[in-house]
């Protein structure tokens, strides 16, 4: 599973990346986590509000910081 965190690299984005990594590890899924800060790449996903979570090329969350339970749901729905 490829997980990307889209954002400027701010504290919110970093915290979200840490939380997503923690939840994915807890769920036991095999994943690759990447932080994307390049605005051209972010706009390529048509994301207008960050942070955003992309799983396997699909934007699953944008503009909000989901809870750990919401992240579990997003990973389980995609995986």
C-alpha cells in the first residue's frame, strides 16, 4: 500500500504523517509512506486544501486532520 501525505511540511502535516504511520503499523499492513510537499504534485491530485491523505493514488481525505479511528477506516476501506 502506498500512502502519501500531501502538504507544505507544516506541523499539522508532520503530525498527520506520524499518526498515519502509527495506525498503519498497528493494523499490520505493508505500506510505504511518503510526504509530498511539491505544490505541482499536490495540485496534480486536484487537492485545494491540505493536509491530504492519498492511498494507492486516490485522495481519501483532504483539508482535515482525521482521528486515529477515521484513519483506520480509510486504510481498511482502501486496503
